């Protein structure tokens, strides 16, 4: 299973990368805004840290606008994946760009049928948002299971990126279901590494070590 980090904060990206846990990065306009930096500057720095797919999102709502933005974005680096919203215009852009070899991550997916449409249009990645579904009392992980089944039924190769991850249980369930990727905030990556019994074990080993003759 691949881990992407869901942030535009290069400090977090470097820290997780140093742990050997980052296979790729996803950003979105909100995360870029949070970084307080210029879009292209951040993306350029991210591609210099991580050698893997880096998603950069378009903001146009019409296909010609998305295609124009995509052409600029892919000039930055060969690892750029263009993120487009799951709308009819987004699908049109996905078809046109994927036919030209541009890798597309279709984002803001909230149903299995939206994921199927994105895969049919030629997306390399589909991003269903589990946390935001949970927020409105719908079963976020349930749609991951359904998308996995549908893609396996018909041999779609689009990779499922579990997005809007809020906690370690989302990551555990993504792995159990067989999602290809989870894109995880830095705080959740750190939670995954922690266990109270690991900390207690270290404390006990160090305490016992004190009694070893020096
Ligand atoms: C995915 O690519 C998105 O950037 C992200 O996972 C959205 O998460 P949020 O619902 O926590 O904003």
C-alpha cells in the first residue's frame, strides 16, 4: 500500500519523507492557501523533495480552462499529476488530457458511481473523500469498499486514493479493503507510528538498564 502525504507544508513533507513513508504528495487549493506561499513555488519545492506523484489542483470550472492550467502545471516536473474536480467539465478535461498522456487525479468524489465515471474517462487516480462523508453521517469507508469491488469487477486500473483521512482507523480500513493509496495528513502519520506500549516498553528497558553492572 502506498502512503501519500496530504499537505502543502514542506516541513511536514520533509519530516515524513525522512521516515521513508512518503510515496507521493497531494495538495489542494485550501492546503496551498494554508501554506501562505505562491502555488508554483510550493509545488516546485515539493517535487525537489519527493520523487513520486505530486498532485496539483486546477481552479478553472470549465474544461478548456482546466486543460490550459494543466498544460502549465505539467511543465513544472514530470511527476506532476493534475487534480481536477469530479464534474462533467472535469471528466471532459480528464478524457482530453489523459489521451495526451497527462496523469489525472479526479478529486471530490463522494460516490462509487462518480469513481466509475472518473475511471472510464481515463483518470489515473480517483480520490474519494471519506472524512467529509463521515462528517455528514454517511459511511465514508463504505464507498471505498464499493469502488474496490467495481474496479476489480471490470479491471479498471485507476488507483484509489483514500482522501480526507482523519484518523488511523481510516488508514487501517483502507489497507484491509485493499485501497491502492491513502493520502494522510502529517499528524495522522505520526499517530500511526505511536503506541503507548512501545513507549512503556522503552521506559522499562531503560530503567532495567540502570541495574546492569557498568
Ligand atoms: C485530497 O486529495 C484532499 O486534499 C484532502 O484529502 C481533503 O481532506 P479534508 O476533507 O480533510 O480537507
